[in-house]
């Protein structure tokens, strides 16, 4: 069901530029670079007390503007981003802390609806679409009182490293990412400053809601849900590769 929702949303954004031109024709192509901060948590079930882990994101962006319908400028945008994110635990006792860092390649496919100046001035916009990702690496940091002990769920297995006095669940500490492929929905809003000679500079806030889990979620597994949730704040710079030849465009 979750895969179907993401697939339907992807198909729904394509007609914006594929359909017959109802408004004013555009055929603008721009390429750019982006970078910013990622504030990430993992939604666990059962719940785990955690705080947002601050990471980073950088990548390249491709945008195709296809039409202006009344005052709304319609475009399609895709990106290839490297994201460093994870989750962080710091119990109130202060006896230990834990941080998991996960590196992802993310590829969103988004519809972008803008309102304002296209060539010179300021434009506000909304952006929405599905996002795919793949985990390419992970690491963790353990601070405080940790001990090696026998896993009560697998007494004959290897020793596990857990807090000396765990507060709540401890099974996440010894689980590697089991589902490396990720999918979900992303959306947000931004503001863009444009100049014919300087290009386009955009400041954007975006939220990602994960529809997939990072750990296995069968009845025998410790977590029924373990999905990423991210707030991204980024700057993007675009330069035009192709512009519509129309002097009336402002």
C-alpha cells in the first residue's frame, strides 16, 4: 500500500508538463548545486526516547520549467543528494549516550509550483513528490558506561554491547541497517531570488516522511516500525542552460 501511494504520486506530477499547454508556454532548463542541514529522527515502535540528530546534505539539482498557468509557474525537479543523518539518544541519567550515523544517497522526483518573478526578482514556491534512497554506510558512537554481555534472545550467539544500566529498549544498539532501500514522501516551501546574469539562489525548508523501515519488522523482530523522518534546510544555486525566448517574461 505504501509503495502504491508513492508510485501514484510520482505519476500524478508528470501531467503538469506532459499535458497540452493550457497556459503560457515555457521550456527552461536549469542545473544547480545544493547544500544544507538535516535534522533527523527515527520513528520507532515501540517508542524510543531520542532527540534530533543534526547532519548534512549536499548534491546536484536539475529543474525543467514547462508552463505558467495564470500566476502559477509549473516545473519538475529532481536531485541526487548525499545525506548524513541518524538518531541520537541521551537519557536523563547522563550515564550513557548513543548516536547512530547513516549515510544515504537520496533521489527525489518533485513537482514545483512557483508564484512571483521568474527572471528578475523574488519567487515563492511549493515543492512535493516521492523520494527514493539507499543507505551506503553507517557508524555509531557510544559514550559512558557500556558493557559486553550475553544476548538473552540468543544465548549461544556473539556478545552484544549494551549500556550498563539501560533505560528502555537496548536492542537497536546492536542492529545494523537491515533494509538499505528507502522510500517516502518529501515536500516543503522556499523562496528564490533570480537575476538574468547571476542565476537563481533559493532558500528552502523541506520535510521527509519515510514510508519504509530501516530494520526488519516481522512479528519476531523487536520493532514494528523504524522509519526516518527528516527536516531539511538548504540553499540551492541554479544557472540556466536553456531559456524560453520571450521578452515578456519577467
